[in-house]
C-alpha cells in the first residue's frame, strides 16, 4: 500500500512553483500525466495507484511538502479515515471500554485528536472514501463483530450522550454562567465571579474541566486536560475524574505519563508518521501499555515503531568543581503578592528543578534572577554573569524560523552543537516557516533552541515541556542535560511534569506559600527529597516502576500507599 501526502500549507504551487514535482516524475514523462497534476485550487496532487515510489519528487520539492510512504498491503483493510486526497489518514480506531478509562498516547500529529473526533461523532469513518463517505449504517456494518461496533451503534442512534473537553477551547462570559453546578468543587467562588476572558491558562483549563464534569453523559472525553495545570491541580483533577466518573466510560489523551498511568485502566498507542498517517494499536492494560510505548516495540503485533527505547531515569551529575553563580537572599513584591527567596549557589553542570503550585512565585523568581524585576530594596539583581531566559509565555513574531535563529546568533550555522540542537528539535525542517504559523509545540522548541543558542552562564527555562509530546519532552531533557554537561554551565527549570524534573534534575528548589499572596523558596536539596516533601504536602505517594523505572502514583489506600506513608517515604526512589 502506497501513501502520498502533500501538505497544502507548504505547497506553493502555482504561485512560487511551476509544478517541479510533475516535471521530474518518471511516470509523467512516460505519458501518465495524471500521476502528478494540479487540483482545482492550484495545489499539486498525486494519484497513489500510479506512483512508483521513486522518491524524486520528495527530494526535488523546494518546499519539503511531499511524502511518499510504503506500507504493507494488508494495512489497506485497516484504513478507517482519510481527510482528503493526499492527506492524513488513520488506521484502526480508538476503542472506548465500558465503565473504564481508556488512555491514548502517542506523538503530536499522529491522529489522537482525529480519533477523538471519530468516537465523539464529529466525523465518521469513511474508510478512505472521502468523496462518497458511507452511511452510518454502512459504518456499523463494516465494524461488525469488532469491539467498537456496539459503541458506534449507540452513538449513531442517540443512545449515548457524550461530553468532550477539547484540546483547544474558548471560554467567554462570566464563569458562573459557564458552570452552573460546580458539583465537584473545582472552581472557587472568587473565580466563579470573574469573566472567562481574564483567566490564566491554568484557570481556564480548570473551568473547562469543571464544565465537562457538570454535564450528564455516559461518555466523557478529555483531550490533554493537564495542559497549563500545576502539579497540585493535576493531582486534584485526576482524583476528581476517578471519583466522579467511576461508573462512566472515559477517554483521555495526555502527555504526562505519571497522570496518564494514574488515570487509565487501558492504553492504546498511536504510532506512524506525524502529519502523514497514524495507526491505533490494540488495547493493553495501563502499565503494560505505557511500558510498551517506552520500549518502542509492540510484541503482540511484532511492530517496532521506534528504533530506540526511551530511558526514563537520567541523573545529571554536578562536578562541584567551579561555582558558576551565587545569588543572595532577596524578596520581590508585585501588588498583593510577595516572594521571599533564600540565597543559592550553582556549580558547573548543575540542572536545578523548581517545584510548586501556580501563583507562588516561580516565574517571579526566574524573572528576578534574569534581572527583569526590582527587588524590595529598589534594585535589580546583578549577578555578574550572562543569563539566557526562556519565558513561560512565548512571543510570536512575523519572522521566519531561520531568521529568528540568525537574530540570536548570526554564526549559529558554523557551530556544530547548535546545529545538532536545531536538528534534534526538528527545526531544520521549519527554517522557511513563519513563526506566527508554528504550532504550540513547534514554538516551544524554537524558544528552547534560541535560548540555548545564546552564550550564557545560566539558562532559565520556564515550563519547557508545555505543548510537547512525550518523545519531544524526553528529547528536550537530553538536549538540555547534554548541553549543560558539555558547556559546564547551569540551568534552572520550572516544570509541572514530575517525570521531567525527576529525569533531568539532580537537585531542586521547592516553593511553598499561599497562591497569589506569598511565595517562599526552600533550600536547594536533592530532587528525590524535594519531590518527597511536595508529595507529603498533597498526601500522595509514588514509587518507581520495576521495569521502566518511571515514577508511578500509588492508588490511595493501597498497600504500598499505606506502607510508604507509615515510613514517611512519599517518593520511594
């Protein structure tokens, strides 16, 4: 089976390209002109049945808009949905399990949201017949005998009510008008009185989750519910979903593996080629499914979907040989909020994590170190070093990605380390794209690359995992870790993904206080102790998976949970 994908956003025919793909195609030269042709909108199109997979058009396209992919012929019968000619398609379908939580994991652009749209009825399986899609009755008949058939039958006949929290949503109006019941107490009365337009990203996410939980339905679907939430609220949301929807059918898409493992009963892995095609695996129990994803190999299907195994635990060691930065005790006051920070010292190679809930000064701390904020003595910190800062909120500019990198360092193309970072983050394929057109994940990777491209002594990263999928998060961990180790410089990372902090940071700073009022920093301590102290404050225990070594949350009241609490070991490292 042959797949030809042409990304119309990148294809610049006919304005800036005279169909070079058709000019170089051997089949067109032989007289089969319909192999590559112009669609009514002027964009190029490929007839897959006539293509011989020579790959010449892929190499010669000046805009990198074409992909030709060969799949086993037996995959044709598994084709579930295709958007249009030469577009993304998905094979197999996500299969919700009655009164259980199904987790969908995979890279961005691999079809997770497409499958959510399929099982929520927004789109219907067309089996590749996008011009003449089948009727609902034909879809049900096509899935006869499969686990998804009764689900789709109930969906199409109106017997199933579905409530969906989308990945991208927009709220407007008074929060109290959006949430009528607030039956699970997720939203404070103060926020209920506010306008949705004034909410932060985390507050908006909580409001949308509360809205979905308030609805009466049989099926609940959550697309990336943990985005923008701090660790405390991630745990709160996970608990509420489990408590409130224990007798409901739930589907969750999430990149935070700790939260996914805690929430899901079953896992389906989506793999393939991002933006080109996705394949949905069979159902697996949660632990097995996540460990299978980490390994990159599906043994029951004999499919290796990644040529390497993800290594979860990667301790970054400090040389302790050279002090890179020392900062004094300081405080910052912004409106009604006050941050009180202890002094600190970092050594060459240190990568330090920053833990704590939202609203207690983590970003204020980073901005103060960067010299952007005045302290209460009326001055800005001058640490006598160069600092590179990747902020939490990333500004988009009307500039090409390549030009954005050149603006930071005109000589970056001559520096092997920076070129490798650009390549590992996939930015080398985006150099001619406008920054304003980038996805959230692409924008995040550009911000990380531009920070690392700067010559500095200390690198500050505020939530570098936001909008990144699991593999990109682990890739960023490796990039930052290796860069600090090689340069003998330091990094400080604010992060809400505990696995991210656990994987990259040998030491961490735990913030405490009252959200919006007071923030206080603890001393710099080993990360396992910082995580232990944080988990104790929220009454949650964690241990490491015996095979993958990834952190896992213990079920409340379980034997391990009770034993660890009795020992005061909230993080069994």
